[in-house]
C-alpha cells in the first residue's frame, strides 16, 4: 500500500460519504444524477463479486462492503426515500449508450474469458464513464451546489491518485494492468474540465456556474 | 503483464 493508493481510497470514501450526508441532511437529492449513482451501484456490484471468492485483507473487505452498501443506500434515497426531490427532468443522459458499449468491450478486451473476469472488466470500463450523466446534468442546468462540487472533486481525484499509484507499482513492484490504466486515464480526462472550474471558481469561494 | 486489480486494489 503506497501513499497514492491510500489517499485515493480515502478520497473515494470521502466522496461517497459527502454525497450520502448531503442528501440525508438536506433531505433532498436535487442536482444529483440518479443515473450516475445507479451506474456506480452496478460498478461496485460487478467488481466486488470476488468478496465471495477470495480474502485479501480486513481493510480490503471492509472498504468493498462500505462502497457497495453506500452505493445502494444512495440509490435508495434518490429513487425511493427522497424521490420527490429528484430532478429527473434534467437527468436525461441515455445510460444504454454507456452500458451497451462497455459491456461489448469487456467481452472483446479482457485478461481472461471467464464470467468473473468479464464482469470485473465491465466494471472498470463502466466506472470510467459512469460520471457522464452527472456531468451532463451539471452542464444542462449550468450550475452545481458547492457541496456537489466537493463530491465531484473527491470522486475525480481518486482515480487521478490511482494513476500515480500504478506508476509507483510499475516502478517498484513491476506490476501493471493495462485495462485499469487506460480506463483510469479516460476517467481522469473526463474530469479535467470540471477540475479547472473547481480550482478557478469553487476554491475561490464562488458557486460553480457555467457560462451560458 | 501481471494482474494487480481485483486482487488487492479497490
């Protein structure tokens, strides 16, 4: 465990908790894309099936359980508990355009043609684009609450930190996984525009709003 | 190339 990976995990965990607390405390999921959250629930479910097949560490197992459980809790709050506050009219990204191509790609480009491996690969590909409905929603409404911006920043920086982790591991452990690295790069690139707005606006105390 | 993820990463 190197520092980049640990900070990445912490930032990922922070993002999940920020979102849960934001919705729970304000009793509202306004501005949050239910579609992105649904995709993240699918990502965690298909990736962490290895919870049933192998044990790595207490840390690994507990983080996986927390990620899966909190993603389901978030989806439940958006589509059931606080359904009335969900802004479905602005959450119009067509998720089949993400699910179908990533599913096909995971059958074509994977490390091993076995069910668990294909599901793992699918989760890596899907995660890289799962934030698009949320970013689409922000661009459509032209603004995001500051707390939502913090959530997006923590979620985006997590994969960026993982890129440094992979460079580290390649350097010192001679381990690398091209599928994870390429998907991680794609995922990070998708956040670049948002990172720029976050640094130039939100960190200076302004609300994130896009020029019309 | 050796696998790293799915084994010990999140």
